């Protein structure tokens, strides 16, 4: 529950009967808005429409459907996105330009507009302050659980709240992969400050996760701030208050991002990849994501095999200048490689015990600088292949 925001979800008929597939988020008054969108050059119709509308810095409603991506659907796809937003605007009696839309599901299929039109009155009627858990469930596709997070903060004696819902389990890679996130706050913040806060928060959360290295056509993070907390307005010059807001805001995004990794399709391990001793954060991130996206490292983690050789091979092809005789690799606190050479079979046996856990950290020290980055990923399992082989059937 968050002051001034309502949500609802219903079954429109896009998914199998009984599975909610249409969601509405509504702010009781126009909210300051910002968005971050997929970097994929092929963009779904909702992304194209929302990127245009978000420039105004205002939004009052978001319509989300799951099951159909409305991507690669040509002119009709954009027309359908506009029409669905118009139907919501008419039902809520708000300006059409204040409605954003979002879709997730199978690429290449057009929206079933007749089903959405029929379901919108129910969505509007069911809007509730307690509707966010149902909304989080309805936006899922291959997810195994709804992702919702909330945190409270305080600015100069005024309490504020940040609530977020997200979906994602596969096609997860920085620059936003198959994931949607909707972040709501009652804080008073001006559009430029919210836009920058969102970008920084995304860089510290969703841009630090990967499940399979794929990037989708649909994905977005939208943030709305309705100002009901009544705090002194946060702008780009409110350094202390902006920091306080961003601490709470970023915590929610990071919490959701970790949930997405933990729910990676078929995943059994949550893996933290920490790269330190780099000359820049860019270097550390480059090495980290090469390891986190390697099929060989991910399958080794599933097999509970501390195969540090695969990690070394990934580091070597990362494109980052390194000295192989300076690299140390550890699983939690067990160092299996020092100066690029094995520490011995005894330590590999200790490391194997580490990999039996559901969650562990791999630390790679390049020993060439003082910069570091921490990323989050998961293992790769036979269930991932089964899920994606059967996704359309």
C-alpha cells in the first residue's frame, strides 16, 4: 500500500483461463514520471509509445498486459498500443497523454484488443490500495513468484514510501532485458531529479544482473512520484535530500533485481560475482559479465564444480588487459587460484562444499588497480533449456 496509488489485475483471456494477464496502476493525481527503456534496436510498440509520452514528465496510469509482447507487429502494433491507452483514459476520465502501456510475452503476436477492451471496466472497478500483490502476479510470464518490494524513508521529518513491482526470469542482461519494473513513490520530486535518480538506481541494480545474456525488445522501468508525502521538493540542487531519497529508491530496485536473478529460469544457485583490483569500474564490469554470462561457468556452478579454469578462460576473452600471473580466484573465502596458479586439490575440495550452497560469492582479484564491481547471476540448468524450448507450446 502506498498513498495515492491504486492497482488492479484481471484475466482478460490472453493467458490460459484463471491466470491474470492484465494490470492497471493508477495515481489519484498526475504524477511526476521517468522511464528507462531497452537498448535493443528492435523496440516493441509500447516502448516506442512510452518513450514519446514520458518526455512530458507526467503520468497517471499504466496498463500492462502479459502473454503477448506486441513487438514486431508493425503499424498495427503501435495503433493497438495507442488504442489501449485511449480506452483506459476514457474509462478513468483522464487525458490520454497521461496513460502509458507495457507488454510482455511472445514476440510477433498482435494484442487482442477486443479482449482488453472488454476487461478494462473490470480493471477500473477493482482498483484498490491493496491491489499491488495481484498486480505483481499478473505481469509475470515464466516467473515462479511475484516480485514486490517496499521501503520507507524520511526527509526533513516527512516520511515517504517507495513501492516497486517487477517481472523477469529469462532474457535478463543489462540494458534491460525481459523485465518490467514499476516503481511508485509519494515523495515530492521534480522530473529532472527523478529521471536522474532512476538512471542511477537502474545502473546500481538492473544493470548489474544477468541470467542468460539475452536482451529483449520490450523492457522498461517506469517511475511515478505523486508528491503526497508533502516533503520539501527534491530537485537537482537538494543534495542531502536527494541522497536520502536515492538510498531508499535504489534499495527497492536492487531488491527487485536480486529477486529476478533468484527466479532465473530453472536456476538453483544465486551467484555473486565480485571483481576487484581492476584499473576502472568498466574493466571490472567487463570481466564480471564475461564470467557471469559464460555457458561453461554457469553449467559448472550447476554441477557444483569449482572449475576455476573456466573462470580464467572467461577472464582471458573478456577483452580487458590482464596479467594472468596476478589473478586470484576465491569461492566465498576459499582461494582456489593465487597468481594465476592452483592452490591445490585440498582447496578445491573446500570450494566444492561452497558450491553446494544455494548462494555463494566468487571473487576475482585482478591485482592491477583499486576499482571493483559486484554483479549478480545464476547457474544454467537443464530446466532452462526445457522452459525455453517449450515456451510457445
